[in-house]
């Protein structure tokens, strides 16, 4: 058996050499195409980095300076000024139009959505809130819950309950989650989905017993059980 090992080794070496030869031949035959591909990748990566540094970064800085007053008006519940600005500083809608690719414009969608909800323009509120995204779970949950509120006002309860459920699942804290579970449960009741309503009420009872919503939760559970 020892005499067979050199043959196997020689065979393996020959196979590797043949593979290398084929690779070299492929590169030689396609050198022009491969060079173009490599250059294209370099151009794309370089363009992206340049776009971020030379275009987006200055735009982001300018957008942040503009949104400052909109945030101040938001805290004061001056929602029309949040949306449209005050003549000196841009409102959220102008920031979205002028600085669309920036993170600040993303935040402006949130301010615009909440502001539209507060002044009763629910369809516009939904449009902006759906365009908003956040890595901060609490803010994201508020946005989702606000979409649910808007759908309730529009009497689109099936849509509303989906967003309340999403908000409750995203929040995952003792303050926000029971709020959205309670809203979801009440809409489920209105839709006649009593098992879903009961499940949501029981989640509040079992998982968030110290929450405000848990104080009278037995009353809601009993009410649903009597309806079944």
C-alpha cells in the first residue's frame, strides 16, 4: 500500500496544476472583461463614498440646522408651524422636499405624521408615518401606534388592530406595550374577535400586572367571557 501513495500524490498535484492552468487561461482570455468589472466596482464604491461625504454629509448638517425650530414648535403643540415653518425656518414638509436623502428628512416624516394626526388629517398622517423608520424601538412603536389611531378615526378597524399589535410587539416595555395591547383588545372586541381580545387582555394581566391598564383588567376579561 505504501507504493501506491506517491501515485495518488502525483495525481493530486497534476489535478491542481491543471486547475491552475485553466484558471490562468480563463483570466488571460477574459482579461479585458475582468479589468472592466474591477474598474467598475472601484468606480461604484468610490462614487458611493464621495456621495456620502461630499453630498449627503453637508446636506445632513444643513437639514439639522433647519429642523431645530420645527422640533421646538412640536414640543409646544404648534402643529401647523411644525408642518409649514414660520417664514424663517423650514417646516417638516419643506425639509422632506429639500433634504429627502437625509436622516433628518426621515425624522421630519415622523413630526409631519404626528402633526397631521393631531389636526385630524389622518390619511396624510398615515402616509408620513409609514415612511418613517427608526432603530429606537420606543419611537418606532409610537409611530406604529399612531397609524393605528388614525385607522380607528377612519373606521378602518382591521387595519388599526394590525398596527396596534405591531406597536405592542415592538415596544416590549412595561409602559407602552400594555397601552397598545389594550387598544388592540378593544378593537378586537369591536370586530367581534373575542378570542383575540381575551388573549390581549390576559397578556396585560399576566405580563404587565403593575401597569395602569392592569388595574381594572379583570373587568374587561369578564366582559369578554360573558360575550362568548
